[in-house]
C-alpha cells in the first residue's frame, strides 16, 4: 500500500519543470517500462498468468483434454514451490535475527546490536513480518519477482474519558491536569450541583509499515538492473476514495477520480480462487468506490543543479491528474527473484523451469490412465448377421455376470488395441528427476522416502546436502537483494522520522532505544543456514567444534590460550544455541567479558603475562572465596546439628520427668486409697450399742479419755 506524501516532502526550490512536464515524464516512462503489461507486449504478464494457472493445476491451454479421456493433471510446480517455501521462510524467521547490522568499529558493537534488535522488532512485531516474507517469497518462486515496500505512517490516537458526579474543586483539578497534558476538558452542570467531566486527549503516532505487494502491480525501466540505480519504477494501487482522503489527499480531487474497472486478462484474475472478480465488478457507492492511483519514481535533474534527484509523482490511472509530487531520498521497494538473469532486473522462477516438466508428466499420466481404462473397457466388433435384437443392448450393459446374447455365439469379437510398448512408470520417474535437476528442489526435501532406510546413511545425507545447496543459494539471493534493501530502508525511515527515545522489549528485556542518535547504516549481513532442513547439520557441526575446543583446552592446560580463549568458547556456545533455533543465547550462557567487567577486571585476557596473572589472581580469589563460603556452610551445619541434639536431649529429659511424675501420682493415689480403706475398717470396728447408737467413751472436759 502506498501513501502519498509518506516518504518525502514537497519541493522547496524553484523547478525548471512544470506539473505537466512531470505528468509527461511519468506517462512516457511508464509506456517504456516492463511490468504492467502495456509497454512490454504482455510477455511478462502472460508468463505470470501461465505459472499461476499451472500452480492451480490448470494446463488446459497447453494440454487440452480429449472427450471421454483422462483429464488428470500433474502438479509439479505446486509441489516444488510448497517444498522449498518452508525452508526458505524458516531461514529468515526461525533464527536469532533475520538481518544484522555490521559495526563500523569496536566502539560501535553495542549500538549495532541494539539497532539490529530494534529493526527486527519493527519488522516482525510491529508489522506482520512473517506474512510479508511468506507472500514475497511465494510470489518470487511462482511469478519471477517478489516485492517488499515500506513507508512511514502518521496516525492519531484519540482517547476520551468521562467522569460523573464531580465537585467544582475536582473539575478545577481536571482542567489543570488536562491543560498540562495537552488534552481538552469539558464539563456539564447537573441538577444536584455536581458536574460531569469529559477529558479528550489526542496522540500523534508514527510507525514504519512493511508489507509485500503484488509484482504485477509494479513496473520498472527496461534498462534497470537494480532498483537503487533505476531511472524509473512505479507501483499501482487500488484504494477506496475514503482511504485516499484519510492519507491527506484533497477530498474533491479524490472524489473526482474515475472508478476502477478491472481489465481482462490480468494476473489478478489468475489469483482468483473464490470469485472475487465477479464480486468486485459491482461498484460501491460514494467514498467507498475503488479507484486506481499510480506512484511513479523518476530520477531526473528537476532543479537544474547538475545533480539527479529522485521524485515521487502520484497520478491517476491515465496519468492525466497529478495527485501529489515530492522529492524523496530512496526508492521504497525491495525486489527478489530465485534465479538471477545477468545484467537484467527480471530473472526466472521455479515455475519457468518446471512448466515443460509438468506438461510432459501430465501427458504421460493421462496415457497411463487411458491405457488402464481401455484394458477394462475393450472395444468389440459386432457381426450384425449373427446378432439378434438383444446383442447390442447386452454389449453396452457392461456389468459383471451379464451375458451378451446372439444367434450363434460368434457375433461379438474383441478388437485388438495397440499397447504401450515402453515403461511409462520409468518415464515418469525420469521426467521427475529432470525437474529436480532443473530447480534443485528434490522430493527428499519433503521428508524421507521409503527407500531411504535401505540406503546408506552417508548417501542419504549427501542427497539432502546437495538439495540444500540449491535451496540455500536461492535464500542467499533473496537475502542479498530485496531483504537487505528492505532492512536498510526500514532503518533509514526510523532514523529519519524518530523524534525521541522510546522503550521497547528486545530479546526479553525492556530497553531504551533512541533512533535520533543512530548513524547511517550501509553494511549489514543476512544469516543464512538456519532452515529446518539444515538445522541438524548446523547443530552437529557446532557440537563438533565444542568437542574439539574441549580437547584443546585440556592440551593447553586451561581456557586462556594460546589456541582457545573464553571468548572462543562463548562464541561457539552462542552459535550452538542459535543453530538450535533459540533467539536469545544470553539466557543460557553469560558473556565472560561482562563478568570480568562487573568484577572490576581489566577485560578478557589477550594472551600476555599480565592478562594471565590477572586471570589467575581472579581465579585464586574466587577459589578462596569459595573455600571460605564452604567453611562457613560447614560451621553453620555443625551448629545446626548441635542445636538439634540439644533439642532432642531436652525433649527426652522432659519425657522422662513426665513419666516419673505419672508414676509418683499413681503411687500417691494407691497410698491414699489404702489409708481410706484402713480408716473405714477402724470405723466399722468401733460401732456398738443398741438401737444403732454408737457407743462413746465418756470424756471430761479438760481431762484425758477414760
């Protein structure tokens, strides 16, 4: 989607060309260009339509069906594209970073890494980067060209909050707060003496947008090789009128554009799988109408200073109405093709190399099926002299156990048909192998074939390795062309339009990113080799590196050189984690340089005696600290054991005392029971007299008994 005025600003210098001149330049260059199908004889558009038709299994233009014969179709193009696409997409979206900016010096390491993380975050998190990569790659494999575009989009976010039942003091506070935050505040009085308050705030937001666009809507000058140096290119878009108005186009100008009428024979129709063409033929009303606009990028000297500038001229479909004109800094497009054609912009697609193979295999497949049909339904000759009224009807009733009646039994005679005198299955296999050799996309890339288990392990790995070389070359071409252009363009847009620092979540951590301090980036690299099919190979290779490093460390007596250093080991561990598909190696292994810097060290050892002494001193200190910590743990453990022993002894003593008290209580109770029993016995012995009176001994007061 293109945004008029989103990339550059209006011209501020006096120009030697008028608006009519810009329209004339755009018209003439578009007529000479290759891509839309009007100036190139339609050859490219026809090739795209043919490839899309073959992808859907429609080969009727080249291999027409015969009535009452097989109509089966081989789907080699679809199978090849869907086989290569998962690995190519995984290479870019399954690794740590799809692209990495190269530092310009040792002091630029941290900045380059942060810019790499942030640009990848913008592409894959703030935009649907996966869908953009998938769409562009599939377009390239099918129609020769995949196309990325990017632009800066300004938008407003309006937030409205309503508060009810507030006092006059609260209204005053709301007004003051809204004024400080640049918001508007309005209030309404209620019958109960309170107020309802509405606070409305508006935020201007800007972001980079990235998407893939249809290659049939792009055209380029016939002498162009790369888009960076192209004199002319253009992109056509079909927005609705209301979308143009929202982008800042004058409403009267937007509403005056003619409605878009889809022409016959376009590639867009070949993409139709759900009847969109018929539905789109019904025109919408008002501002919902769909119109066509074209953004032309022309390189010319418009101000007469002897230097070429890049101009963006937005017109209607007929190049008669100038919608917008602006000078821009770069072409916002990145183009990819799977098979480069030297010194030309357009290359070849996988479909171009497989169309002939699919035609041949479709013909062979139909021959095989027709042969089987003829064998089951053989033609016969009928002698009318020996036939009766039932013979023809019985012969046409081809059912099991149904007789054919005739007069003599010799009325029907089978007609001998020519047989296929060659190995049709071998022919199909031969043609399939030819297709794999042309594209480098083999059936084994989809998974192991049944016979692989009976092959040698070395042979199976060699076959997979050869297939991956061709697929990785396609991925490398994608990386060094359109993907690199797209990442550099996104970086330039962020740097040009950012006004302040912002916080972003990069690799699991919130960091502050300030694009206003970024410098211009022209060098970067694309990581290739992390696809799912090559991941096992990469893991095995890095595991072997780590194994060799361990042996070298044992031979050199430590990790501090001269052959292997902590940095070497850390780098190998990072590559191992990245080969495993993890995006953040720092979550698993710490950087040894960061550890030394945090401990006040002088950085990683450089192989000198001073560096080795510092490392040994640090190791001795760490060992002493570890021994001291271990001694402390032992003392603490001994104290805890003694404390536990005291607690156990106290508990045991308490239990013994309780048992002794319980025994004494039982003994005392027994003695008391015995005394009570003796007292009762004495009382019973002293009972006497008549009528139950108790005899008492006379006692005189103050005297003794008796």
